[in-house]
C-alpha cells in the first residue's frame, strides 16, 4: 500500500512538472510569423524585381516543346491520367495532336 501511495505521489509530481506552463513558452506567440505586404516588398529592390520578371519571360519564351506539351497535358485531367500510364508524349499525341490535325 505504501508503494502504491508513493507511486501515485511521484506520478502527480511528474505530471505537474511536465505540464507546467512557463512564461518562456508563451514568447513564441508574441511574434507574428506573417508580415504585411509593404514590409514584404522591401526585401527585393525594384531593380531586382524587374530583372526577375524579365528572366521569367525569357524562360517562358525559350521553353522546349516537350515541356510546353507536358504543361498542356497537366492542365487536362484525362491526359494527365493517361500520361501516368503511357508517358507524356503518348498522352499529348492522343489528346492534342489529333485536334490540331483536324483543324
């Protein structure tokens, strides 16, 4: 009986020690992980922003044909499912090349 009483006291002390809410654990709630748009835009200068947009346009213009075909196939669910089984080239040929030839 003494051992059971001692065990329950130790369990209560362990629970109290582990569940103690200190003020240090609340410090993380004081800092908001999100910042407003005005402060977010200060990280990148306007020149860097313009350069990034220009590089993105160049990348879009210089994409290889297979990548354009894959993007077209990704936007169409049936084509995407077919591509998972037979590959993107076969899926693009099945769903888009026939339409282009019919026009």
